[in-house]
């Protein structure tokens, strides 16, 4: 940890990307407590106020140890996009605060360092239509350039691309090719990406999900159960559908945990692929 911190310039914002369960938050907290700065969330599931344990949000004690921003500040039924997130980060930077941006949502980091297209708002009717389609149906409609840029296994990303194409007549890739300047160019920050060994991470994921259950993840999901809506991005956080299935009586708790661990490992694999492709020029920290 000391050798990593020695390479982090105190005067620049810091970006810390990595797959789930790789230890990003711990590094961000070390930097914030030793050097100062506000830890800014870059995880699309950790923005929602209904989850703390199941999304591995920083604990109350960790939030008290250093300033944190954009964690648990959005209701499950509120619209929240990469554009919303980027505007909030821009406001933090405009206040002169040193941001330590950490998370595993690659699209957030790409928007921050490379810019984000100003796409018109999606009409509610088109969003309702998309909610009724399968991923396969939406993918069939997308252009090749867009399919090559998005995570085609991530429903939220595929649906966003389908909605943009349907609402505007132009593919998401076309909009992205006409993007304005970034909020935080690569040279204006210190970007770090965790390159994690698969077996080490898989073991860590299994252990962490077990700890989540011990720490109250099931109780957290039970509170949301009466209002559960699988069409909401907030309610599709990894682990939530599996524990909801257990509460419905569709599987045992052990089976739900096993399926959640598998889903988390699959997600981490996609994150690693994205980061190795999109963040090859970032400072790499090898783990495991």
C-alpha cells in the first residue's frame, strides 16, 4: 500500500477502477485519509438508497473516516444515467474538491475522461416498449458499431442503446462519435486500474458474498420485497434477484448464494475484459 501511495500525486484527482471485490474502496479510503480528498462513487448500483450491504457500499464507519459523495443518494424509482452521474461529478470538481473517483462501472470512467454525447431524453413510451423486449430482440435491432462498443450481456446497456436508436434514429455509436470534450482528461488526473488474477478474485467474491449475508443482505432485500420490480435498474443489482427468488420460495438460501456468486464472477469477468481493453494506458496494479 505504501508503495502505491508514494506514486499518487497529491495535487491531482485520482481514478481507481477495478472489478468487483478487488479492493478499490480500501485504496480510495487510504488515499483520502492520508492525502485528503472526497471519495466519489463510480458504481452504478451503489447510488441507490435501498442498498448498502448487497452492493458493498462503504460502511457507516468508513463514510465517517473521510468525505464520500454519490453513495446511496438516489431512490430506486428515480431516473439516473451516466449523464446524471457526470453532471454531479462536474459539480464536485467545480467546487475545487480533490476527487478520488472509485468504482467498477467502466462507462462512468469513459464518460469522465473521454466525454459523453448529449443524447436527447428518451420518451417514456419507448422506455416502456423496451421493458417488454428481451436482450436478444433489442440486439437484433442495433447497428454493428454500437454492438461492438457495449457490453451485450448487460441488459441496462443494451436497452439504453435500443432506446437511443429507436428515439433518435441514430445508433449510440454515432452519438458517441460526436462527443464534446471530457470533464477530466486523462492527463489531468492519476488513473489507476486493478489487474486482478482470476482465481484470487473468484475466491474473494465467494467469501465476500457469504459475509454480505452474515451482515444482513437478506434482511436488506426483505425490506424491498413488497415493492420489488425487476424492471428497475436498482432492483437488478447483483444478488438481489437471487435473494428475491429465495424469499419467493423458488430456491434455498444456499442455492441463491451459489447463483449470486456465479453471477458476480461473470460480471467481474466482463469488467476485467472491459478494463484491459479500455484502460490499457492507465497505471496498472497487479493483484493476486
